[in-house]
């Protein structure tokens, strides 16, 4: 079985386990699974920029939060139906990511990080100051769900279906010629124009696609949490998304989901036993960076390969050592031929 088939079998097994979750876990953990999938989708959208394009976005929570605010405002303040509210949230995310992308994609490295950080802080400031729309610190509460998504298991299956579809689309994009060109930009951006690629356009499209999936995640989170506040668009939320990608392994997409699961489980489960759960998360992040710098997905394979190489090196050393101890004839006992021995 090759690596590709093994990957598809693993994904199928995870999907099968995900389908069975509502049958074996109480509603509180079903809701937790929904949250993991939502933030996993946000982390995957960040990974399209971070892992495949080599750009570190520090304002993606703003796109995520704008979609959630649009859903909340249209649903609670204007009373519009969900058939209008949900598409409007995704479209608003696409619009804001288009504006942000036009300002950011002409830069690279630290400048890209600072511009996206400034864009995120701008949205955060509006969320606090535009009280008539956002409710400031009080936020917007009372968001409703469609009638067929009221129960926790109903909403979970809807999130699982949307997450699966979005993940397949993202995997297809990553493996397409467009995804390969993004990797080329990541590895050697200065060479890509010489090969005929429009680097700025590719980066803008990657930013737009990433923002669209972040908007889907924000729309789902508004329906999940039924409450939107400025905390959704602050810098800590963007940094958390980047941390999910790094922990799971950038450039894998699936690693973003693993990082999301790890962080959310620590935040919601470990915090039940200790108020110092941030110390646990920080220590875990340090351990992963030290021993599995490629992330949780690639890390175990890299460790196993290192152990195999180390085992092979020890075996070769033992063979050489045992060969050096083979019996030999002392020099003093070696007979020296004389003239009589020569015919």
C-alpha cells in the first residue's frame, strides 16, 4: 500500500469516527467536536497561506469575525431568514479578504505580517467603537439556527458535512497546478516571474480563497456560539490560528485540524482541572518545536526515521567493532621465508 492510499484510508477512518461521535459522547462533547471542526477549517484556510504560499497572516480572525458579525446583525437586528444570512456572511468575508489582499499581497515576510496585523486591528477597533452595529463589548446575542439544526447532533452533522466538503476542495486546490505554483512562490519567489508566473495575482487569489474558507468558518461559529463579540476579531484569535497550523504541521492541511483539536481540548478540558492551562499549552508548544519541528503530522514519522537511522548506525558500528576483534596471528609467530625455502 503506497503513501497516497494510506492517507486516504486514514482520512476515511477519521471520517467514520467523526460520524460515530454523537452516538457515544454526551452533547457537551458533541458541541466541542463542532468547535474543533470549525476552528480546524479556519486553521486550514490559514495553512493555505502559511504552509503553501509562505505568507504568515496575522489578521485572519478579522475575516472570520466579519462573517460572524454580518450573520449576527442580519439575523438579530434585521430578522432576515437564514437563506439570506448565511450566504451574506460568506460573501462579506470574500469582500473584506479582497480588500485586505490588495493591500497585503504586494509585500512579503515581515511587511506582510505587519500589514495583516494592522488590518486585523482596524476591524477590532471598529468592533469596539461602532456600537450601533456591533454592540461594542456587549456584542450581539440571540443568533438563531435553522429549525433543522437546533439540536447539538444535528448541528454537528451539518458542520461535519460542510467541513468535509471544504477540506476536499482545499486538498484539491493544494494538489492542483495552482497549488504547485504557490509552493514555488514559497520556495523561491524571485524565480517564479522568470518562469512566466504572475506572483502578485497568485498571492491575491490564494488570499481570496483563504478568506472565503475563513468566512465559512466564521459563519458556522456565529450559528454555533449564538453570540458575537470583539473577542472574535482580536489579535489573540489570529495568533491562535497560526499556532494551530504550526503545531499540526504547516503545509499538510490535516495538521491544521490536529493543531485545532489539541488547542481546543487543552483550553476546554485541561482548564477544568487547573487555572494554569496556558502553562500546559506553552510547555507543549515548546516540546513540539524541540522534538517535532515539522508538527504533529510529520513529527512521528521523522522520529521513527531518525531512530531507524540511529539503529542502523549502531549496527554498523557493532559490526566494525566485532571485525576489529577477529583473531589475528601475532607478528612474532609469522614465519619468515629464507633462501632455503625458495626453490
